[in-house]
């Protein structure tokens, strides 16, 4: 997969906009970042997953998925090696990240009522 593939898949989910954060393209649903490109370099993407989904993907495909170093990684931020990912794998990971960001945002909105 390429950066363009990652971008195309990320933007295919409802209500997603592309923005930028810390010099990297990011993808947001309702203002919440669920994925970024080019971190730590242009051969990688990142998806923010629930930790249990991160563990499953890293265990199943360690050549594709690597937890981000430090606290972000422990919270589910997961690097995706673009060249090692196939379309199905990338789409699934982005879908999990998009769904989690959508659900968290909706849950937080209801708490603020």
C-alpha cells in the first residue's frame, strides 16, 4: 500500500476530513483524530485503536503493525508499515480506528448534556 491508498481508504469513511497535526496529515471524524500519515517517516501510517484491537493486529501481523513507542502506544496508537499492508488489512485497521473515534466522540457528547 501507499500513502495515497491510506488517504483514500481513510477518507472513504463517513464524516472524515483531512487536516494536519504536528506536520503530519491526519484524518478526523467529528474533530477526533483516528489516523495519521508519515510518522515516524513516509513509509508509515498510524491508526488509533482500542488497546485490545491493537494487541490482536500486532500479534496477527507483526510485519505490518507496531505499537507507537511510549504512552501513545500503550493507549492504542499503532504504526502501520504501508508497504507490508494489503488493502483488506489496511481497510480493516482504519475501520476499527474510525469506529472507535466515532463511538468515543458520541459517548463524550452524551456525557456533556
